[in-house]
């Protein structure tokens, strides 16, 4: 190779090396720059990104309904809209100015919150300021929203007319105070600014009811405000599922009134009533009432599942079952109750009277504290662990498992705990030094009625999506048997004896058989030193020969008469009598049964829905073809139901008498009135007479009955 060729080769290698080094240095510089942007000065660039980015906005579907077993609405959301205006969408001032007067007149006539002249000023000033999310109105009904879409400028649509509509809703309970604590309520989550379930079924089934949120893009405005850039009818959220409960609102109403009247009579501090189907565990009614500051009674807390109480004599049933299962005693054995006093040093267990020597059955029938304590001490003194183990085997250490949040766990002391004393075994035998929620005691009694089979209580029967039931809960909630068949038969007989000729003989019925147990528990403070009154209760089932319903009534701190047999048992009897009268499955067949056919009485309301119901039921209706209005009155005759028009006129109060709460509230609020509810049932009175002129925002009270 010549010298010139070597020079050329060296020159090429030098240039190649230089080029390689240049790319290597450039690569290092790029990596260094990326590291600087990513880690050294990241906050600066993140702020810049946030100032120009378009964050997504969550769209929330309308919350689904909660219904009773017959489909009556217990909680629902009225569809409402929040209206805003992007004043900068229309770029041509001449087009905007040509329509602003007519838009202002339309807004003034519909919303009635400003004059048309005031609207011109309001809209013009907002446009001059560049406002892209100007408030027009909140809580607009869908009918008014559809009118707004046809107004000048707005008629051009979201992107050319600037009207922005966000779908919001108002949660209402059409039956007012009924089931308030069981249904629950919503609260605003301060971290997300969204409504979420806060108690009751609204909390337990929050995810089911609220559905799945959707998302839409937003545009950043001045002042770090964001405007959604979507059409409210084109969201991708998934609606929630309706919840169909096992509650029968008619039975619920009757139970509510029965408990309330007794509590008013005895001036009790609080009380609860639970009615359950024996075989399935489905709750038919659940009432929770507490005394308010004005001495009225309201659903202020779910006492049925959320209170941990000493059950008193109603716990004598588990005690008796445990003793019979051990086999040391028989129902016919004799127990010496002496003079009605059992002493433990300075502490005494007493009876109301001296029974002397009586049978085990009579111990239970008369609710002898001395007798039951003697039975349990005879079988388990020195074997306290076995007593607790047998209670545990019957699941009495577990919650009932009812499908609602807030159930408190039972409290059973251990013989190894420091709280255990020489009197604890006797105290537990008669229902003290243990604590249970009323639903847990009822669940055990329900098992005795259900041939010994323990089932979880349930409130929700099915989920429904867009009118179609998707999931129905069957009797798949079994928890095992509490005792053998021999013990079961014996305790069933003594439970009947309590009503036939024992402490609950005042509620004996000649028409059907009742089985149950009274309870009159003393209330002490936590250290058992201060006496605070009594707690009256009755728990049982009916008909005793073929049980269909179990029920517990508990009333705390009644004044005057405080015995469970005279305070709680009569409420139980009212419920049982009511069900006997309306439930053909438990009523005896008689020749005097009225076999005439009666047409149902329909509430006034929405024409299309009412017509569909009667068509489905194959009930004849008159004047249907002549109806031209959306709302109707109904009149029930001997052979058909007659429809007549309910004409709704703007600025005039409609007649809502005879309507259900949901229809009445919807119609009045749609017209622009502020509605207050009082009572339950259908509308009986309205504070502003039909036909009277009103202004948007005027208040009206509708009384239900």
C-alpha cells in the first residue's frame, strides 16, 4: 500500500472516529437533558402541562331505585338538570346580538328569577368577560330542560349554541319516615364531591345502586375552572341496578303505627319491631323508633341491628335448649325454686313470686329466674367451658348476617376472662352478662320455628336492571341446625305453653296458635351499679302448628307498666292478627269467606303508567280513548275503573289530591314549586288550592294519609 493510500485511510478513520464521538456526546447530552427535565425541574413542566391539558370529567348515572316486594318505590331519584351557557361559542357578534333579546325573554318566562331586561344585562356582561360556563339554572326538570333546548341560540346545540346540561338528581323517600333507618341516606364525600351511601341499604348496596361512572373531556377555563365538552345524552356511564326488597310497605306501615302507639302510651325512650318469614329469613317489616327532643317518635337509629343489649328472659330459650341437649334434665323434671330467691353473697336472683317445686316446663312458662339459674348451675357448674361451647355450637357467638351494614357482634364472656365471677353462670342463664342485637335473638327463635334450621335474615330479594330482574336470592342462606329433633319438639311445646297459660296468656288467640317468650330485662349502666329502668320484649312465631312468620318486639324504658307481657306482647298480637286477616295461607277456611270480586282503588297519576297497569291486570277501564292529557283522575266503580283528564296549566297549581307521593312531588317540582311532605300514603291535602296562580319557587305542603 502506497503512502498516499495510507494517508487516505488514516483520514477516513479520523473522520469516522470524530463522527462517532460526536454522536456519543450528543446521546449523552440528550440523556442528561431528559434526566434534567424528568427529575431536576419536573415541577415547572408539570405545572405547564396541567395548564394546557384537558382533564376528564366524571359523569354519574342516575342512582337506581329501592323497591318493596310489590314494586312500590321506597327510594328514588328525581331526574334534574344543571344548565350552564358558554357565551363564547358564537363568534359572530351580529348573530349573538340578534338573538339575545329573544333568549332573555324565553329564560325570564320559564325560570321567573329575572326580568328579560335583567337577563340581557346578565348575558351581555358574561360574554364581555369571556365566561364559558355561566350559570343559568340548577335543579331543572326534564320537561323544562327540553324546552330550554328549543330556545333561541340554545337550539343550535351544545357546540354551536353553547347550552351545557349536566344531569343531576334529587334523592327522595316517597313514604317519608317509614323505613328511614333501614333505607338509609346519602352524604357528600368531601374528597370526591360525590354522593355516596351513608347508612342502611343505601350504604350496603351503594355500588349496586350507583352503577358505573362514565367519563367525558373538559376544557380548561380562566381561573382553573373546567367546562365539560360533552352532550349530556351521550355519556358512557352504566346505570345502577334497582334493589327489590322483601319489605311489604303495607305491613310496614301497620307495624310502624302499632309500635308507635304503644310507645306513645308508655312514653318509652326507643323501640324496635322485626317481622320475618320463617322459612326464607326474608324481612317483611322492620321498625326503629326513638324519642326526639319534642317527645315525638322518629326513625333515628337502627336499634334492630345496631344495639347490643342484655336480652333478659328471652335468652332463657337458648339456656333451656343447651340444658336439654346435654341430657342432664328432662322437661318433666322437678326444680325447687324455694321462696323465689337465689343468693350469691350480697347478690340475689329473684322471682316475682315463690313457685316452690315446679317442673322444667313451668320454670319456662312462668319465666322463673331462680328455676332457670338452678337448672344451668346443676348441669354446668364447674363445666362453664362446656356451657359456652354449646352456645357457640348454636352460632350464638356470631352475628345474624343480615344484609345491612352496622350489625353489632354478640358479647359472651369466657370463663377464663377477668370479668367472669361466681354469679356469671347464673346471670347468663337468665339473659344477663351477655349482649345481643334484637335481630340475633329473633334469628335464634326463627330457627326453632323453622324445624331447628338456622337461616340468615335478608332484606334484599333481587336486583333489577332496566325493568328486568337479573338476580333473585333464594333460600341459600342456611347456617345449620341448632338442636336435635327431640329437643326441638320439647321447646316448641313450652313456647306454646307460655302463650296458652303462661306469662303471655293475655295474647292467646282462639283463631290461631302463637308460640313465644316474654322478656323484662333490668337496664344497668356499664359497671352494673346504676339501675336505669326496664326493657320489655316479646319474641315468637305464628301459627305455632305451621309457622310462617316470626316476630320480635322490644320497647325500652317504658313508664308505668314495664312487663314484656303487657308492653311488647300486645304489639306482637296486633301484627299477628293483621297478618291472619290478610294472609290466606295462615287463615282458616270458613264458609263465611266473602267471595265477591272487588276492583282495586287506583291513585290519580300518570296516564300511560296507570293504563299499562290495568291492562296488565286485565281490568276494564272507561274513557281511555278520550284522554288527551298526561295526568289523570281515576274513579273505581263496580265493574270498571273510569279515567278523566287532569289538565295541567302553567303558573297554576295542579290538583294532586289522590296521587302518590312520587307523582305529586315530580309534577309540582316540574312546575317550579318547592315541595314539603308530611305523612304517608296518598295525597289527602295540599296547602295551596288547585287552580291558584303561583310564582316559581313558591312553597307547597302536601299531606299524605
